[in-house]
């Protein structure tokens, strides 16, 4: 069946409209939304599957980076995967994903990340859970004013200062995006919406920012945070004071953060709720390149002998030695294969979502005690999380 499919970039405006109609039905969005969405990402970043010369499925690719161990690793973010209803269940989606992963490998992109509406499809081509996306809510009446660093409105037309602060936070995490321009525009310039942005701290020494919109709420409105960066304790306490100042009309605040959210420790009471928690999936597309480009804990000086199995990309199959020193990794072929795993199991190990011992307990890897200890040191770090959805 797969031999009858043709894979490639969008050929012409007519094919772009064919894909738009497919995605409109798949995701139930207004037809008028396709043009701005396709322009945002760029038609050159879409791929389609054709059958009989007609597009029957497609997806978009966000080319950006993702931070791991203090380094930005090139990543292809997969979005808007859709198949025409009459072609579902025929292997079209799996073929679309296989060909996309193969293209990313050919172009030297070491990682791919996505949000899955159904995990089974993506696991077939090597993706696995790798990090958290969590949304919290908090009633404003539970907040009490505290610290007050300067808070000033920001001009969203000039978002370089926000990018600089975001990068400082992202570099200290695992899993945050090294955002491309399309992601920034989705946050700061959504069509038809009024967005508010405020910097926290003196202009000469900024300590964070918050970007939000206002949605109808029980009392007046709710504050929906679109982006948030806090770099100091005083900035964190100022953030809660800023939100407390809205409590006469704002009923609730929602924001995205890590599942283990440190800002919650600054609250006087545990009145928050987790209103949404899901995991994004990641695929190690180029095993040696991904391992070499990631950052590692400074002070760890050891090596790990891996044996990887990849059913789709034979170039990833085999044994590799990962030598880590001074926060950097070097990968060479060979070694003893002391830690054996499928490329799917490598994703949550690489991101740090699960410890090597946890991955062994659920059957994602087999390893000697020495290899488990080395892997635990190498992949130690902060919880992998992401505030962005794409």
C-alpha cells in the first residue's frame, strides 16, 4: 500500500487548499483560519502524502531548537497532522510520519517533538513520552499582596527583551523550546485578541515578565497567562502581588509551568489546582548527533556504552560510547553495549523524564548496575517541561 503514496512539499496553491480543507475538517477550525496559519509557518514547511495525484494527508514542521543540559539542540516540531476521513485506517498517517522522520534525518535534524492526539501512531515510528505540559489555575481571592518590584507595560512590537529573558530561563531547563519566530507570533500577536505584557523589575535590571489576555469569568474576567518568565525570588513574589491587585474583578488566573512548579512555594496557601497535564512525545532522529549536542552536568566525568535498536532508521542501530566530561559529550561507535534500549526508550532517558532505574522497571531498557549508575549521573537534571503548544 505504501508504494502507491507520494510524499513531498506542497506543490502549488491548489494543493495548499486541498491540505487546508483536510486540516479544517480534522481539527474543526473555520476555513478563514487556514490562510493565516499556513502563512505563519510557511507553506515550505508543510509536507503532504498524495494518492492519485491528490493530497490526502499532511502536516507542518516547526524548525527550531529544544534546550537540554544548557544546550539548544536542533529539533523539528511536528504539528497539524491530518488525514482525509476516507483514507483513514489505510496506513497513510504512519507513512506520512515515516517519511517525515526520514527527511529530518537526511537534513541532519537530531530531534523531533510533538503533541499526540493518539500516541499509538507516533510510537510506531519511534516517538515516546519525554516531558510535561502542565496548566494551573488559582483563585485571585487567595492571594495577598507582598513584594513590589517595579512593574511596567511592555511594547509587544519589540519583543527582543522578552526573548532575552526567556532564553535565560529556557537554558536552565530541560525541554523548553528555542522558539522560532512563528511560536513568538502565536504568543504575542494572535489575530483579533487583546494582549497585555508587563516587565518585572527595573528596566536596567529586568527580573521577569508576564504576558496575558482576559477571558470572561464568573465575576468579571479571568487572567489567562500566555507567557511567563520569573528569574528571582523578589520577581516571583511581585508576580503574585500583581495578580492580587486584580482580585476585585478577576476571578481566576491560569498559567503553564512545570508539573513541579517552584512558584507555588511562594504562595501562602495551597489553593491552586492542576487543570491540565499531558506529556509531549519526542523522537531521537539521529542518535549520535543528539547525544553529542546535548549538554550534561558539569563535574560528571564518565562514559556510557549504549546499544540502540531503531526499526525505522538503520543508521541509529548499533553500539555507541558516550563519553561525558566538562559538560560536553563525545560519541564514538563501538563499546560493550552495557545499556540496551529501543530508540523509543532513549527519548525519556535523554530528556530526563524518567531515571534509568525507572525505565528499567517499565521494560524500556536493560543495563548493568554500573551502566545504570553512569546513566543516572549523565542524564541528571531538571524536570523536562514545555509551556508552548504547537
